[in-house]
């Protein structure tokens, strides 16, 4: 099980909305050789973490399956981000597209990048809520807690369904 978080809060390179960018990114992720599509969460409107004056994010989660080196997958995800206009500036800056590997099966690694599971996944509703949609039985491989428990223990973080959701890609 490969879990990849998808997020955006700035217009894409072609002027598309964040949700349009996220949907297009799903197609690019699905085209990565050696991976098979399993599930896609609904899209969520979320507040920036840490709290800032940034526009709301569109966030979701895609579940894939396959055998791929974590570093190779991360490189491909970074290439997709660049295709969609991502420019890496300051940490937590607004972005046209953000793709993060949250987990790869039960793999635990501190180095090299990517660190797995994602080191802040358990602290963020914008990761855990869509993860629940695509992998409800997932357990954090280090903490041992279920996604449901992790989500329940979070303070409120400003997450709601993306109400003007177009047809989900990959359904």
C-alpha cells in the first residue's frame, strides 16, 4: 500500500483552480510506471497548518500499489510538482501542488529522503481524514495507532468536504 497526499492552494501553471490541479495530478500519479491505482479520496477544503493568511487548500489522498524504491517515487512526485508549476520557497509556503509520500506499506526509515512514514502525518487532519477514506484499517507503523484514533485525538484543524467538487478522477 502506497499512500500519497495531494494538496494545492494556488492556481496552477495554466490558471486552473487548486482542485483542478489536484485532479490533474491524480492522472500523472496514475501514470507512474509500476504502480497500480487502488483508491482516491474525496477532496477536502482545509486551513493552512501552521495557521496563516494563506488561501484554503484542496487536499486528498491517493492509494496505489506496486514495487518502487521510495527515493525513486519521491523523485517522480517532485517532477510532477514541477510540471504543475511548483516552486520550492520557504517551508509551509503556499503552493500550486504538493505531493507527499505518507506511507509505503509498513516501511519505517529515518534517512535518506523520504522519511517514512511521513514525520508529521499523524498531526494533520488534512492527511488523516482523506487517508481514512482510502485505507480505513491503516495503522501508523511507528505509533501503532489506527488512523481513526489519530484523527480523533487531533485538535480542530478546519477541514470540510470540498463542496464544489467536480467529478473525481479515478472513480
